[in-house]
C-alpha cells in the first residue's frame, strides 16, 4: 500500500465503525480490521476521528483568470483545502473570458493548471446573447471538454455573461434538455429587482437591509415558478442555485412530488444569517445576491436540507477586494459588489450546526457535503464515495474541537466574512486528496503543493432524484446535425 489510514471512524449509514482504510495509487483499495501483516509507505493514525468522503463545493467563483486582485485559483483552492474540501466546481462567469464555448474554456483552464491544491471541475455557460445569436450549439464543445452543467442568469452577472430573457432561457432549456445535462439558474426576477432597487434609492434608503427589501422574496419565488414550468415543458433538468427563501423550498418540494426534474442547493449563510441583523451590522460585507432573508427562511432551509427537498450545499464563494469593491470611499449598499467568501467555513458550519446539533443525521451530512453533488454533476463514484476504486479523498473531522470563525485568519485573499465571530464545535482537521495530505490543522495548515490538484471531467450523465437514488446514462454520439455539432443522447 501507499497509505493506510488506521483507526478511522467511518460512516456506515447513521452509525460509525472503526476501521483501517487502504490506499494505493490514489485510490481506495480496501478496508480491514487488522493491518499487522500489511506494509505501507505511510501509515497515518486517525485516532478515532470521523473520516468522511472528501467534501465537495459545487458552486465557487475563484475569479481566475481575469480578476486575480480578488482571488486566484491558488488562494481559493488553499482556502478550500483548509475548509475540508477536496473538490470544487467553479462557475463560468467570473473570469476573463467567461466560459461560453470551447475556446473560452481553454483560455480559462490554461492559466489555472499548476495552481490548484485540490481537484476541480467546471461549469459551462450559456447566455442571452448566445440564444439571440443562434450560438447555443456552443454547448457541445463545452460538453466535449467535460463540463458538468450549464449556468444561466436571470439577472445581470458580469458584462461578458449577459442575463437571459424568459424566451432566451426557454430556448436554452429546449436545447440542453436533449443532452441530459443539468441547467443551474440564478433565480431572481430581473424586473422586480430593478424596479424596487430604483424605488428605494429614490426614497433615500442607504441602510443594509434595503438591499434585501429591493430583491424581495417574491422575486425569487416567481423566478423559481417559471423555471419549474420550463422544466416541466421541456423535460430539462433544472437546478436552483443558492436558493434563499422558504417560498422556494415549498415550490421545489411540490415540484419534486410531481416528478419534475428539479434540484436545489442552499448556502451556509442562508442557514445561519438574516438580513435585518447581519446587513445592519456588516452592511456591504454581508451583501450577496440573492440577499440574506429572515429567521423563518433559515429554519425552513435546515428542514429542507434534512428532508431531501434541498439536495446539497454550496458556498457561492465570490470574494471581492475590500479597498475598491466592498469599502471604497464612495461605496454604498447599492454600488458595492455583491459577494462573500465561503469555502473555508462551509464544512465547519455543517459539522457544528448540522451534524453536532442533530439537524442532520450522519448519512444526510455525507449526502449534502459530497455524495449528492457528485451524483448530480456526474463525477460519482470517482468522487463523493468511500468505495473500493473511488479516489482516496477524505475529510477528517474533529467533532469536539471548539473554536470561533475569524475573518482575518483565512487562506483566501478576502479577509472578510459575515460569519465572523460565530462559535462552533467541530471542524475539519485534515484534508486528503487522492491519498495525499494537503491540509493538516495541527501541522500548521497547508502542507500540499500548488499544482497537485487535477481537473476532473464529467464521468457520465447521472440524475439525482428525490429518493436519493440516481440513474446513470452513458453518453453516446448521434448522427451530426447540420450545425456540425453532435448531440448527446441518453442510451437505454
């Protein structure tokens, strides 16, 4: 063996067992109770700590290339490793260029290679401009590059990633539905958000909670209603990214009962923070989109995460430069940039406030931190599993460690976090990627090397359903349409 993790406490459903995990050439090769007659290059004693499948963040904006004054792939992946993450899935929009075809994909990945401390996947992108100009066939070269899903915005993102109108989004749904790939939607109604933003600005509102009032819960509700209707009409797989409201929870739950191919994620800040308190105290440093909501929404999201309505958790890690984009001399709640860091605190929040407080069972914790995202994005069981043949990715957790979030003590370039000061019990203490230690809390933090992380392509098309099972579709090539691009079809 290359590595043995001895005395590891691993999940077996909702119970745990102590075992020894065998690793060779970056893969899990077995589990055994007695290792006295085994030889290994390295033996690490887990001392009975909880060892779970490597945790995954399916929603990051690492800003690289193009916006490296905010974050680089190196600093973002270091921060993720320190937070117990072994794989991240980066969004297509916040880079130069934004990813919308095969060429832009190559321009994004080229400068990233050699930076990452952990493994990574990529989202593909489609915009209103692509639909208007007949460029939707650009999904196919992105599929060939191994992207795991496609992202669209109903509200503006960056200039190089235009929002979609209702008709443009329908056109994209119809095309992507044929491939079996998920479509992630930033679900806020543009007209509602724009009108009420201008209204409150004219009224002289400059307080933090005004941002949340302008982008009211109704804006998310009607947007989710629309995309669920589109999913029903086109048979597309729609995913509600960073869902924030209790109204959204209800809509997704009802749609799943009808058999609609809809999934949803929430973020730690929508579980922990509310707009009135956090935005009054932190102002622009708690400004995100969708905005923070109310305490009832926090409670509804914890329940939905536990019962399967919400499928997994992502961070929407989107850091900005404090001096120029969050707290510039002329910054207001309206013109500052919306985004916060999160990769270093996602797993700790779910351990402390979810698993340790009984809001999440052990099996559900594993599902929402790794397994479900891996299935949904077609990288299971390479990732998100603790099975023979899976990548030897592990998040090692000390369930008893008591500590406090400090926004200045982070590997990220963004030294702010609205979760600052929250006291937690439990944290990741070791992060192991393909059998190699990249983070060790007691040995000073990051111990891995830049460039160790690898790009992980989508392995197959898989669909997560509301019963937490999955259907797997191998991809096959059909006859090329006139466009010259070939569509992926589900094989029986």
